[in-house]
């Protein structure tokens, strides 16, 4: 198994880089007969696209998927699905051999002995969430055939926090598609904060909250293939992610435990829908915390990879001020990929 491959029953491999001619994915384990809606696929790519947000990076790519294998007349064959995207709006000439603060440049240069192209972040760039989002869009459509939904919202941008999901999630909140908030009145303030921070040459931390509903009780395994571990491994492929937490964390068991009601459902959902690595029948709810984007426009000190010394550095180019809301499409995609992997593992073992 290639070390760039993740998953057990549903396996994902990403290829390409930020400033390579192309990038894409190979997805194995999706059963034959799934009709993939191209409009739904492009809808997820649009959510991730900078073109949908006036405050995102100035890099504009068409992000048109090229289906190379695994689908015939829009229906999965059961073989490996391979999809690629052309990179056109990139310019390697604007990058010098200088490691940028808090990027992967230095570690990647040392690891590869200087042989890896790190322009634009290379394989470590947020650009790699494009093929992940596309693969997740395919898995999301598979999950819907099983009555499983994945959706999220912007939990925080900087110090501005949205209301959390109702842990019981008796119904899906009505939220904007591109800037989803439980409390939509916060949207104008968040957008204004992003724009102000961009003008200051700085960036913002952020948090996402995601729910997965309709999971069968017992999905997942107690150890290596548990719900939290399976999803987290995919989530941590997203650049900038620094933490994942499931459910709530309270100081005492008497405040944390979920007591049972009728039919095996619990009266509360402080565990976030998972116990012992397995879905417990309640909505699965988790949060992701992202560090600020490290590409800031303020003067810093970088490291010249050729001369082996610190040098003054001011980053120019096209960069996001905040990972959200664009990154939410990737977070949901990772959740869909992990859930599909768990589901297919369960069906293989069932």
C-alpha cells in the first residue's frame, strides 16, 4: 500500500501538488451501480472554490473534474475511480528557496534532500483539499443511499463564535450553503472581521462543527477502526487542522453521562454519538480547530535553504485570510470519506 493511501475498505490516494500541472485522486472500494450526480459534485467543488468568496485567495482555477476511470455513463463500475484537475493559474517563479515561517517548506526540503518542489506549498498545500473534496462528494452520494447525511457550520472565526448545533439534532438547521451559520445574524460581522484582518496583512484561526446523522448503531470498531480514529486520520490530512474533538467534555461524570430513554436512545448527547469507537444511534457531532493561515503579509524571518541562514521575508502572492468557510467543504468531505470507509467495512464484515 502506497504511504499516500488512507483507508481500509474505502481507500483514497491523492496525487499531484499545488503548482504541478495536475492533481487528483484515486478512490477504491466504492461499489458498482452508484449514480454520481455531476451537479452535486460540482456544487461541493464550488463551496471549496475561492471564486465563491470575495475575501478568499486571488488564485482562480476552473477546478473542472476530469473523470479518467471508474465511472461509465455517470455510474460507478466498482473499479478504482480516478479523477484529475488541471492547474493553470500558478507561477513557480514567484517562489524563492526560502522556508516560510510555520509552513512545511523546511521539513519537506530536508526530508527530500532538496528534491521536492515546494512552490505554493507543494503536496502540503491547501490546494490538495480539492481532490479530497471531490472524492468526499462521491462518498457523500453513497452515504445518502443509506440515509446518512453529513453537514457542518462555521463554529468560530477568530473570537466570533456561532451558536452550536443542538446535540439532539431532531432536524437539520436551515443554513446558507456558502457561509453556513446556526445564527445567520453573525455572518456580516464575521465577513467584516475577515476583510479587516486581510487589510492588516494578518490571518485568523477558526473552528468548524460537523454532524453526521443516520449512522447505524454499532458502526465502527473498538480499537484500530473506531469512528473517532477513522475520521480523524482523514481530517488531519487537511492542512492547518490542529485539533478534533467529539461531543462535549465536562468535569464530572454526573454532568457528562447520557442516560437512556425509550428505544435505546439517550436523553442527552454529550458523548457526541459515539461510545467505545462505535456509533450509538445519536447524531455524531465533532469540532475541528484550525490554526491561522501561516502566509501573512507582515515582515518575518525565513530561512534560506541554499545559504542555510535566516533571512528577512515578506510573503507576497495569493493567500486566504481564514481557512473557513472554504475549508468546511473539505472537512465534510473527510467526514464522508471516513464514514463511507466505516460503512463498507461493516458491510464486508456483516
